[in-house]
C-alpha cells in the first residue's frame, strides 16, 4: 500500500510539473527566440510524435512502448479528477488490451513544443476515431533525450476535450 501511495504521489508531482510547464501560455512549435531568429521544433521531435501516434494506431505495442522511458509516469484526467495513474508497463499493457478489442485510430492534429538539447515539453492535440465516433483531446508530454540522443517520454498527462 505504501508503494502505491508513493507512485500516486510521484505521478501527481509529474502531472503538476507537466501542467505547470505546458500551460496555456506555452510557446508554439514555431517561435521567435531571444536572438531574433526563427526556431522550429526539431525534425526528430516531430518525427517522434508522428511515430508515437502511428505505432498506437497500428497496434504496434512494442513500438509504442519504446517511446516511453522505463520510469515514465502516465495520468489521465477527466472533469478535474485523476482517473488513471500508472507507470509505463502497466499503461502499455492496458493500451494493448484496449486495442485488441476495439478498432481505433488516433491522429496528431497539431502540437506546440518548447525544447532544448536535453528536454522538451509538448502539448499535442489529437483526434481519436472509433467507427463513426470521434473524440478530440490533448496529450501533454515531458520528454528527455536518452544517452543515444533519442526522445523518451518521462511524463504523460492526457485528457479528452470536455
């Protein structure tokens, strides 16, 4: 029970951190830097996001899992409450079960990012299609570059538009 409370506390802290640094005043993917030069999201960050959404939609669970750092924390909120809070492996297994019994496609529709050579915060807007039903929502990511310079999700907070 104590370990569960610690995990919930860590997820809550990660969510607060993610929300605090991915707020509505977040800079867009294309922005002016202090040096008056135009900066865009790096090509590998954009590629990472496209790969993240396509691996999920294609049911490529191991490919999907590879987008997360092994210590990643994931939370879903709805109507101001945390309705899901777990680590990477538990979350990916939950997603695998959902995808096994439901035909769903999720697409990245737009995103805003703030990144440097070590980390990034991203607000990604998505469209989920399940048959004729569509839902829109947001994924808020905190990412780091690992030792191989690949992006890895360390925190994900997601929700459907209400």
